[in-house]
C-alpha cells in the first residue's frame, strides 16, 4: 500500500525578545491559528520555524553592557509563559488530530544553559520527542546554549522524519546521517534571512533523495519563503514572499509517479547506497600502477 502524508510548512512571525511575555503569547496564538489552517487543509503534520515561540536575540539576552556580547541572562525569561504556550499548542494538536513540530528554547537545570530545540507533538496532544540543536554558531555555543547530542527520527503513518535546525544546514554530515537512518523527509527549521541556506536545503533533496520541509520566519520570507522540496531537488510548494504568516502544503507520496521524484526515490537513492557500500571495490583494476601511463591517450 502506498504511503502518503500531507505536510504543511509554516512561516510564522518569530519574536526575538523572550523577556516580553506578551510577544510570547502573540506568537503562540499565531502558531495556533496556522495549526487550524493546516487542519482545514487536511494536513497530517505542520512544521514551524526555529524558535517559533521565541528566538532569543543574542543582544537582548547578553548580561553585559548594551552592545556587547557576554553570557546570556536566562533568569529574565518568563519560563512559565513559555510552558503555557507550548502546552496550549499541544492541547490544540490533540483537538485537531494534527502532528506539530515547532521551535522553542528548552530549559535545563541550573547552571546548564538551555537547548535550542524543536518539539514534536503527536495528534493526541502528547510531546513525543524533542530535537536539540547539535551544531551551534560560535555565539550560541559561547554565550547562549548547550548543544544537543543525537539525531531524532520519528514516524507518522509509515513516513519517517528527521529534524535539523538552521546552521546545521552547513554541516552535510547531519543530512547524510539522516539518509543512513532511512528517513523520508527532513524538517529543517531556520531563523535566518539567507537565500543560500535554502539553496543548500534544496541540494540535499537532490543528493539524498528525500523530501525537505524548509520553515522560515514570516519576516524573512521576502528573500526565501517557507516551502517543501521534493526528492530530486524541485520545490513542490512555497509560501508567498510578502512577510505574512502562511502555509505551504504538499503531499509526500512514496509511490509518486512524477518522473523526478520516482527516479530519485526508486533508482538514484538505492544506487548511491550500493555505490557507497563498496559496489566498485572488486571492479577496480589492480596491479602495478607503473605499468600504465596516465598522461597519454
């Protein structure tokens, strides 16, 4: 039986001041509004950007004088409001029967710094897993977060998903690892205004033969909006480049008959696996390399 799943990828407005409780509540409300739209579009899963509830600005969080960078002062964050918004998102997921992946900061016991995370909530409203960003920027690892330690794979209706966050797009080993883990789609949620990063995400669809959900904040959508990349590297769906909250929706179909998807999933990805596993090892010419002249026709 063919495995299919309708994915919605959101671009929502991401606030950068986690000390502003009203901004946190507003972003939570916007996430829930887009969840309702995703459910109305019959999506099974909706993906949100990195830091969908809040993505803390390094300057806002710095404990040093204004304009300088130093260790983040996490005591100024209203953690109770963050928990309330995350819980409300989970409750609505259960009401709508919708899976949700959304970014937020995740507190750890003092004196540990928090994780920059992607929460995954099931259609029953339960937190089923959390991906903690493993590769951090220099500022993040120096002043802000604790890095995560492992990949995360979860499954919905027979479709396997992996998770990655923002700067991890610059680390091909993250995406090669998910190919080895046999995922069908990687959810890449970012907080960056960078056309090149979307191009890199598109390339992973080509190189590894899986779908990618690329979720970016609405305020950066004029450069590259949120969207969905097919195996083979084609953009299947994209939001508008207008700075407004929106959804891109597409079906992930493992039995798709589109020529590019079919070739990528059914032929190219298995062939690359064979090649990497040593297909050519016993076909290479052995012997004394001095017996051949490599500079003549």
